């Protein structure tokens, strides 16, 4: 099996799109687009994210021991592109705060976390986050499937 086949197969799992953000004192906020996000436990409330070994955000989360997960809204595709390094020009992004951690205003859900444990697996690090606060907004989510951004509104209504 080659890398392309693996990537193509994993891309067939339709997901939302998040921006993971963290803040190291004196260095400002750093964000990164990610769709490797999952809820882990209800009691205690835990989530997991998976960060590639070359991502600049990796040493920052290791240092700050905190991160937020911001589930992007359908109208926030540009933010996904900014934080995936897909835009040539630098764009200023204004962050809000939740439980003292940087979050993206207008995102569908903002989840503030403290790092509970981490596991290095292959070329990624899995961070288990203990959820310290959540904010939910009324918006449609951005969807990512097979390497393309989508919106739930495009889809044909499902008949049950
Ligand atoms: P950089 O490459 O430095 O940052 C990315 C971009 O964010 C840069 O352009 C930077 O200017 C901008 N940026 C950072 N902070 C700010 C700020 N405060 N204000 C304005 N701009 C800022 N990778 C993973 O490891 N795990 C995943 O789950 C994952 N899922 C992805 C899902 C999708 C849909 C996409 C498109 C990409 C995904 N990636 C994932 C890849 C990842 O987003 C890119 O590799 C990213 O460029 C790596 O970011 P970095 O931390 O190395 O930082």
C-alpha cells in the first residue's frame, strides 16, 4: 500500500474542520487547521487531537500544555486555508478568549482544554485534552471530504 492510497482512503471519512490554537507566553497565539479530532470520554470530559511531527504548533502545545479546538462554520473556509498555510499572503486573525485560552469567534463550537496526557505514535503526537470550558454558537459547520471543502447545505436531503 502506498501513501497516496492511504491518504485517499482516510479522506473518504467525512469530517468537520477545526482550528487548533495555543498560546505560549510572550510568543502570541498560533493556530493550525486539523480534522483529526475526536471526543474520547464523558466522565472525565476528554477529547483527542493528532498533530504531525513537523507542525510548528507541536512544540508550542508541548510548552503551553493547553489548546483549544474551534469547529469552523461553513462561512469560515478562508480561516481553514489561513491556518493550513494555503494562502500566500499573511492575514491578521483576531482571537477571542475562553477560560483564558485563545478561541476563534464565530466558530460553531469552541473547546478549551488542558493537556491531560500525550502519546507519540508514528509521525504524529496524540494529545488528550481535559475540557475546561465549551462555547456553542448557532451556525452551520464546514465539512471536509475527499480533499474538498463542502457544506451540509449542498447535500441532497436524506429521507428516512
Ligand atoms: P504554520 O505552517 O506556521 O501555520 C499554518 C498557517 O497558520 C501559517 O500560514 C501561519 O501564518 C498561520 N497562522 C498561525 N498562527 C496565526 C495567527 N495567530 N494569526 C494568523 N495566522 C496564523 N495537520 C495535522 O498535523 N493534523 C491534522 O489533523 C490536520 N488536519 C488537516 C485538515 C485539513 C482540512 C487541512 C487542510 C490540513 C490539515 N493538516 C493537519 C495540515 C496542517 O494544517 C498544515 O500542515 C499546517 O500548515 C501546519 O501548521 P504549522 O503548525 O506547522 O504552522
